[in-house]
C-alpha cells in the first residue's frame, strides 16, 4: 500500500488548557500520508526589506499559546493625526504560577515602547484580546473574555481609552458587553440557556448617526448543541455608536445586539453538523460581513459536499435581516499516474481496496484555517486567506501539500474567486492546471515532471510540498497541531492599496526532525516567518519574504511563534516605480519551541517573550511580478538522464571561476559521493556520477540529492538511480 492512514481524528475533541475551557476544540478531517516531497523551487525574487525596529521585548510570559485574538489583528497603527505609532494588546502570564492577564502596549512612531501594562487591576484570568482604533480620533478600544461574576461561565468585557493629547491608559468604565450565564438567551432564534460567547473580535465601521462611528464586538459560542456536542461556533454581535468626544467624556455605550439565524441553527442542529470558520468585516457604506468557510457532515459522519464559503451580510449598520451568499472554494485537479506510461492514478482510496480516485473525486479545498481573519480592500473586495490541500470527495486530505491561497469576494458584483498566494503556478505558460500542481511545475504541462522509485521498488510521481505551520510535528496536541497552531493574518487596506499577508512555515525543521535529512540540521529549532505583499489590492502577490533565526541576523536566537502583523502597512513613499511601506509585527519568542500552555502539555514550562519588530519593505511593481522579467538565476541543472543506470551527467553554469563543492546525498542527508571540491571554471561544468560512493562501492537504487555550494550560493536537485 503506497499510502497509509496517518491519523483519524474526525471526532476527537481537545478540552483546552487546564485552567479554563477557552481554547477552541478541534474537529479535523482524516489526514493521509503522501510520498516524500521536495522543496519548492523559487521562480521569483522576494521583496527587499530592512529592519526599522529590531525585535524588542515587552514582557516575559509563561503563557505560550496564541497570545492575541483568534480572528483579528491585535496590533494597530495609530493615525498620524493622533501622534502615530502603534497600540497593541495581548495576554501574558508573567510568572510560572501567575494569572494570565490582558495587556496593552503603546509604542511610538519609531517603535519604542512608551507604555506596557495590564488593562485592569483585577487579578483574574483574562484572554484572547482584540482591539480596534477609531480612524477619526485615534482612540483605541479593547475586548477580551474573562469571568465577570460568580458563576463559572466566561463573559466578554469591553473598554475604551480616552487617549487625550498622547496620554494613554485613560480608561473609561469597563462594560460587560456579553453577559453569558444565568439563563442567558441571546436572541429569539436561540432557545438554550447555556451559551458562552467568547473569543471576541473588535471592528469599527461608519454609523448612520451623524458625526459618529459604530463599533462592533463579535464573539463565538464555545458551547455547542449539535450531534455529540461537536463544536459549531455561532456568533453573537454587539454594536454601539460613539464619537471621539464621547470617548473623551466617558459617555456610556448603548449596546444593541444581533446574531445570524443560519449559524444559530447550525449550533442547534441534530440532523447534520456544520463547523463555521468566519471573521467579521466592515465596509465604508455601513454593511457588515461575517465571511469564511465551513465543513459539513451528516449524522453518520459522512461528508456533505456543498458550497463551503459563506458570505453573511447585514446592510443597515448592523440592523435588519442577514442575507447569505454561498460559493465553492474548491479548485479541480487531476490524479497523476502511479508510474511512467501507467493509466492507474497514484492517489487511491485506502478504505476501498486501493481503487484510484477519479479526477472528479479530487480537488484543492481549504482546511486547517480556523484562525483566519478577513479584510476589505479599497476596491470593495474581501480577502480571506487560508491553506488549501488536495482533498478527496470523502473529506480526507494529503497533509504535506497545504499551500497558501485566498478566497476573494467582490461586494460590488457578488462574485468570488480563489487566488493563489504561494506557490503560484506559472500563469504565463501553464494553460492546463487551474492551480499550482505539485507534480507538474514545469513544461510540458499536463504530464508528471518525473517519476522515482521508493525503497520497496514501487514507482511514484515526484512532488513538491510545504509545511505552512509554526511547528513541525503534526502529532503534537493529540494529533491536532495543524488545527490549533495554524495562524494566518492579512492586513487591512491603506490609501495606497498596499496589503501584506503573514503566516509561518517550518518545512525545513520538519525535514530534519521528522525525515532525518542532515542537510537541514541547522533548522531543527527554526520556525520561519513568511510575508507576501501586494501593491495593488491583492491583484498580484509577491514571493514571500522569509525571516528566521538562521538567515536573518536580527532574529538570531529567536523562535518566533503566533505572529500578528499590524492592521495596516504604513506608507513611506516611492522608490522609483515601487511603493515602500513599514509593517509592524507582534510575535512570541518561545524559549522552548512548542506550546506548554496548550493541553495536552508536552513541552517544558520555561516561557518566552512577547515581542515587537518593524520592517520596511520595497513592494514589487506589477511588472516586476512577471517571472519572465525578474527570474531567479539558477546555476545547477537537472542531471541527464534521469532516472539513470549506470551513470548520469550533472552540469552547472558558473557566472565566474570560483571554488565549488558538488556532492551527492541519500534521502537521510548522509554524504554519498563528493564529485568536486575545488576550483570550477567559468561557464558550463560537467561531471559524471557512476553510482558509487566515496569508497568506490556501488550504491543501491533509490532517490538521491545532489547539492552545489559556491560563492555563498547553495542549490539542490534530486535524481533517481534505477538498477
């Protein structure tokens, strides 16, 4: 059997931290192992950037899981009219046995910490804060969940800061904006009394009251009334009007409420199960959107194949009736043959006698993206980023090929598309695939690039993969790491149409820790930050910037986790035809990589630090995004023939004469043969490998890697020896 079932946690529930049940519960599709994948070859150069604020610590904290909001941006740019800089919020635990509290930070326009303290004086457990800033007055508003009364159920608190003349921490009266417990029945469509709406998101939009804005606080239900109480988090939204003068004078908020009847029904359904993963967005015309994707199954846990993206809209400033539009986020793909010349598809149904899936049974689908946010650009399009993987019609997916894409909804035309972020298929030449296809990345398109043979002698199509998670081990947290640790955030619009998308990757750490490939040993404890940017409202996305503790001197010794970008890119100016902007970043520097705070605990409780940094990015112009304009120069060529027996030729093109090392490694990263370790001439160099090791002994059939190192540049390719 070429593929084995790696984990089956379709109905597993994770209770949460030992102190409080305020961590989202996991419901995961069946994940299936696929063949060994290789690294994605970059076809474009990443944007240039510099650090304008090196990483700065705000707090040593022993709560090392998801330090901010699940579905919003807890780092916000202060308008220049209010002094500039940033406000931020996070939860932290300053001692090993201390109480987790909600903090706020006030940073200057140069990124210096002006204030950093708890919001309240109450020594009670608080968490998952969200915030927004009034775009007119620059005054911040915060929401978080905590226990505000005698029962055990959590509530949502809200507070605004009068923030007068650059003086922060002038707190108005704290509201319990959502008072769960004590028989709380939020709306007529909900008849249960045990609901617990927590994990808040704060957003600000226009108001129909002259001179005011409207603030919205949405929360998600931690209690489910579905089949077997499977999590189905409907939302409850509070809203109130305010002005800058109201905030300065401490005028109490007058809260109103709404909920989405469809989601209320999902939370109480006993005939089917749907799990929503949505985020709140406000436009400039008074409409609010609750947008995202959901999964669906029946009472027998059989997948319901239906449109998976939902756009819930309320047009009248949070009042009136919700409407719903649905779209499919699936992208068709095809089942590659299992060997050269074969008519049998490689991907097979392991639960049904290894029968190959047909092409219409496979597609790219979103998953493992519950901690997403959404944003609306200056053209009225809403962007929802996530991870798409090859998924079967039964809902199982191949977990080593999860790539970054976005669902884009046009509020003007009520239409939607799925766009690729990274990697991108070569649109200029590939008219066969609808999306980047891991086994078909180069011409001729529509056929597998190359085939290999595994150690058992079975052929398989060569594929590239990626691991877009902040931790390498999928088995952590009771095999639910991909659900709990996925964290992808996109910035909101600025006046120059600049957007940034931030996520994390640990593929190189995974190749070392899981696959024992020695080449990646330096990355054993290296979570990486990926940042893709767009200068045209997401019309074109750049190759991602990569920041890590091996290649980025400013991050030496750091292990960044739970990365949040600021809500906006701060426009700096133009560099030729390229826009330049600053991006603030909040993250957690984990002393020991892996979450101790998250149950079940498998890591030491040695804490870490809440950090802030800022980089200045030169955004690529649209012309520079064309890979035919700015290709990455490659030196190392594909060997020929491949597969080969008994020998193959490896060539490389030197831009100048220099010292070079060309060596062959096995799949464990062990050195097999050094073909060159010395001077290489300018131009084409050819070397022959005859399938022997450094001692002259013949090596066995299988997959091998050859690596060229020269003048600070390292390139690796793969080849197959078949005897």
